[in-house]
């Protein structure tokens, strides 16, 4: 089931995220986060934007949220989306269900443009975004350095209202 995030979810969310910090280029963070870091993130983001989790049998299998794209007031109706799934839950269409719900909430709140920023290559995330009609609008070459290698970052955009 999908539900709004709570601060009590921090430990499960940080475990999902830190897997990617340690094992992949999906995030370009280099140092794992603490549960306290995620408590602060949850409080800050969920007070302003939709932030949902996908849960089965009391286990959170993924989370997704919208956040500030840029801080200038002219960007207030544009948000950046983030989604992470527990690594063993990939391929079960959970990401698709979560993005569908998140996009519906953002439409209801009258947001105009959604942005997805992806470290490349990331075939699964590209497929998820393009499946919802996002179009690639930018490609920055070798802007992130992780695991002794330079990585590209791409941005996908969807206009919803």
C-alpha cells in the first residue's frame, strides 16, 4: 500500500538510500546518511511537498517525493522528483505505481513542471521517466565523480498543468 511518509520511517528509508550510496552510481552521494539525517529530510520535505512510501507487510519497499527544483520564487511551480526502491524490490512495478500516485498529487496541487535528474547510465530510471512522458532536456558530461570514475547526469522534464 502507499501512504504518506512519517518520521518513524526514517530508519527504513535510510537503509534503502544508503544501499545506493555504497553500491551504485544512482546517487552521487559518497557518504552514508544517519537515521537522524533522514528524520530531518522527512520533516523538511513533507512539510512542503508530497512524500510517499510503498509498504508491504510493515516493510517499506520504496519511497518517492517532490522537492525544490531551485530556490528563486519564479520556480515555485517546478519540482524535482526523487524515487528509491529497495534493491530486491526492483522489477515489480512499484516505481511505476509510486510515480503515478506522486504525479497525481502534484497535479492536484497545481504544479506545472516535474524534473527528474539521473546519473547515467541508468536504464531503469530512464525507462520509468519516459514511460510517463518525460523528455530528456539536458545531458551534462562527467560532472560527478564516484568509484574512481566520472559520471554523466541527465535531466528529464514533464509538463503536467
